[in-house]
C-alpha cells in the first residue's frame, strides 16, 4: 500500500478487520513527508507546523472521528512529524470551527456531510489547494447509500481542482471489489487510468471462530422472539469468564432491554457494564469507548454503533444476540475481538428464535466459503444532485456545462442525460414547472457568469439541511435539572403522557413534559416501563445468507445435520419432514392447509422479509384477477402466508403466469397502495432536495408537519408537473428500496426454474407456525398473543406426539 501510494496510485484496500488498514493508508503520506523533509533540511519546525491541508480522511460515522484521530496521532508523535491533525464533524466545537475557517489543519478527519459543508465556502478551492490524498474509510458502509453518492460528488469536485489527487478506499467486508473500485474512482477507472485501478487485497484471510450458545430446550413450533431473554443466564455466564466483551444486538430497543436484564442478573456489575447506541449522547458514548480502552468497562451492550473501525484491543469476546441477517455484518462484528494481526476473532451467537440456529450454521458455512454480500451502488439520485448543485452554487458558483462534465465523472451520474441536467438547473433556479410563482424556490441565480446562491436566508437554510440521512424527528431527552441523555423519535414520545414511565439510556425515567423539541424527564424508582422503539430496526435476510440457509435445509433433507446448531434443531426439522417436506435448494415448497380460520396458502421462497413483503401482495393480486377473493397476509424471512375464506385458485394462477416477471413493476404498483408509499418516500427526497426546511434549532417541524407539506407538494407535482424527476425518483425508490424490486425479479426468475413441491398437511407445520403468529400479532396485545400461542403450541405438540 505504501509503495502504491508513493507511486502516485489510487485504489481500494480490502482486508479483514484488525489487520492494519489504518496504518497502511496513513503511513504513505507520512513517508512522503519525511522524504521531503530530508530533501529540504533547512525547513523549520515552525514552518512545518503550519503546513496546509494535505490529507483528508472521510469516515462514515462522526463517532469514529475521535478514535481515528487518536490512531493517526500516534505515528505523528513517534516520527516527530509536526503536522496538525483535527476532526470536523457535527460534534466539533465552535472554537475549533472558527479556527478551521481561517485555516484547515494538515490532516482533517471528517464526514461526507461536513465535507459538503466545506465546499459551500467561497474560498474552498484555495483551502483545498494543497490537498494530496483522500482516504475514504469503511467504504463498504457508504457504497450502497446516498451518502456514498454525496461522497462521489465531493470527490469529483476535489479532483477537478487537483487532477493528480490520490484517492483510496478502505474496506473490510465486500463481495464486489471491482464495482466498489469503479464507484469510488469514477471515470478514472472507466477511461482506463491505470493509476486509479489498484485493488490491494489481503493475501490471507483473518481467522474467525463462530460458535453458538445452544438453548437447553428447542421448541418444535417456534415464533419470532419467542426465546426472548431465556438465554440471559447463559450469556451472563459467558461474560463472567472474560475480562471484556461486546454484546451486539440488532436494534436499540433490544440493546436497552438486554442491558437492563444483565444488570438485574449481575447487580455487582454496576459501573462495569455499559450501553452504547447511536441515540445516546455523544459524551456518554465517549465515556463508554474510553472505558473499553482503559479496561474499566467489562461489557458493553451495543448496536451497529460499535460495528465499525473503532479499535478496542482489550475486547476478548463478542456475542451476537439474534441472527445478524448477513454474512458481512457477522464478520464485521466478530472482528471487534482479536482486533490485531494474527489473532483469532471469535463471535458467539445467541438465538432468539429456533430457526436462527440454522442461520448461524449457514453463516459459518458462508464465511468458510468466502461468500460475502455485494453492496450495490446507488444510481442517479436526482435529489442528491439538486442538493449538490445548490452546495456548489453557494460556494464558488458554477458554469452549467463545466459542472455537468464534472458530475458525469462520478459512477452514479456517468450516464446523466442532458435533459435531466437541464431539469435540475431549472428546478434550483425557478422551482420547476409547478413552483415558479414562489420566490423561496428560486434558490440559485445566474449572475451573467456563474450560477450562484446569494440569498443569505436561503444560504443558511441550505447549510443546515446538507446531508442525506433522513429519519423520524428526533427529540432530545434531558433531565429537568441535569444533563442531556440522548435522543428518541417523535413517534415514540407522541404515545406518552406526562407521568408515564419509560426506560432509556439504561435508566428508569418519568416523563415530565415535552417542550421545544426536548423531552424533560426525572429519575424514576419504578422498575420497567416502555422501551423506545426506533424505526428501521427490521433487517431482512441477505441474499448470501438466504442462499446458505437453503443449502443447510437441503442437507437436512438428505439426513445430514452438520454442526451443533443443526443437531439442536434436528427434532424440529424432522417433524417438518414428517408432516410436510423440507425444500431442497432448487425447490419451491408450497403448503395448503385448511383450519377454522379459512384456507391457508404458505409459500417458502427463502428470499428475506423485504422481498416477501412485495411478493405477498403481488401473488394475492394476480390470483384475485382470476376470481374475486380477499386475502390476509403475513411474511417473515423464510416465506409468506395468504389466508382466504375460500380456496385460492393457485394452480390456475400458475398456468396464467403467477410467478412471471412480465410487467412486474406495473403489477407491484397495482397490488399495493403505491401512491401512498410514494408520498412517504417523497418526504425523504423533498428534504434532501431542499423542497422543505425542517426548521431552526429549538423550532424544528414535527414529522406530521413535514408529511403534510411534502404530501401537498407531491399532489401538486402529480397534477401540474407529472414529468417531475423527483416524483419519478420516489416511485423508483419505493420499488428498489422498500420492496427490493430487483431481488423480487431475481427471486421470481429462480422460482420459475425451481421444482414446485405442493404439500397438503392436516395442520400447521413448524415452518408455517411463525407466519401464523406474525399475523396474530397484528390483532392481539402481547399478553393475549402469548396465551394464544401457548394454546396453539400445546395443541400441535399433542398432535406431534401421536
């Protein structure tokens, strides 16, 4: 890596977590600086200390910036290189920002959003004039998001100012290295620039050990989350025997729940066990991270907030609660232990559902076979381009033809049509066809030479809105007389009344009042209470892990149960075989069952929840065209259920193209309330494109207000500007991001080539049972659901015993 850098090359470095990527990227610029110092022996330390910006280090998480700064500072000190090294993120103090406005440090660690903010400066080109290299850390995390496109556009601007600029991406878990390289380097790779084509991959893979805490008993009729905290004592016992550990959960709700449970199981751990997730206050997270480094914290219950980059060498063990849903995610988390070259990274998996045992075994097989998920780049997001055009107009301004050429050097916009670019220009200058009468949408003006954003109020609003991360409105949780604890989503707080109790940041709290976007609380002595749930917590089974699960089921079909996990679920799978069938990897299992509820059709594509959420209404709609019929539906990662009062015309629908990919997008739109889904997706697009302003600090608009505003704009565009590119983008994103249209298409292709196995068991099978429970969950409270499920299990177990 050092040699490639010194040769002037750009590229991508791919290596497992804990193998030294940070030093591999950092030492090239330092070696170059040392060589220059030797050639200029008269250069003084004072002059070196004021050296302008040379290295830009982009990190996907501002929480990583401080840790990265510590890792980069050590070589500077040891080699006595008098560079200034600073961070610039949303957490940077106003005094440091003021200093950086005057002069940037020699090396700057920042995020994509903060980099875009720097580009709004009128003197940005001068500030970046000495920049020699950009390091994009954890590129796999940015690659498949709009933040990745934001990074591409910023890099295109920096390359325009300095064509020899060296750009390196760092990644640990990627299955499509060539595509990742092309996306990072843009047209330099497309045009065959050999200096930007370098991929450096580790010659040997890091050693991983994946094991599972097997429950004492396995229910033959499981349902999602049925194990709950049943594994609590096993987890606590594992933690008893190690000095430091991370307990990963998939959601912040789960992290809060397990933290409380572990503290109750081991009260003497108070002060030695901590909680870490993205909604906690930055100071709290920093205290936890320092405690890990110093060895004063023995266990941290966390989410993906500790997935990336942070080097905690003291961590001995990693535990994963629930299925990771992806091979790359499990590898990333496993790599938090043994985080040094040559060490074995161990992760112990904790099932919350009996079928997750199969997923753990499948993930281990996929790791051994080197099967890691692809990260697909985002193509042509017009909302990000609109925001970027306003950013450049606010900075140095732009010539329309020059900026079009520059934008086309990115992978995302390499095929941007000139008509689309003209639409973007019209939209930022006049608001497009429908908004020309409203001055607030005339953000950019042509001054005879360049397009510029000159209005001070609109400029301030744009700077505050830069970025592509959109979520439910976040409210700050603060003690009535005391410090800030973190943030919760508005949708959670809106269901509480003053005096209600809830658990957050590991504390029992009582809601006092909500005032100026702040949730004011006091400590509560009451144990328990609601735990906040955050949107986006459901992770679907990835393509690679779903493929590996189908492989494990085929092995079981042939009587092969390799590994302790498969042995543990053997009674469950053997009962499934006895009552129905286990599908082979090239088979599609369909179960038809009649109960007092009606006629159930269970279909098992094993393609992941999001795919099944699109498939279920699609198949129901296609069958309903043959006969008037109404379906109730449920889905999970393994399959879907369609329940009707009369038998579904399944065989007839198969003959009429039930699994066909013809007119797929139109049929999906017809089978769903696509217009309403498009409205919700449009809220995100409108915010990124600057159509709505979320408000100034202390007077932020509520989610309901934003939805009302964007819903009105959606209707206006639909009626008066049907060719609006942001409307088109909303429809595309509903298909691709919410319903995974591409994966639905690939799944239907696979199912058409599969052998159909139709089974008609007399009662719900182990595979069908969790789908039944998921449908009941929508109608019953948790207490009533548990009672109902228990009765169903007892009835089925009685039948299984006969």
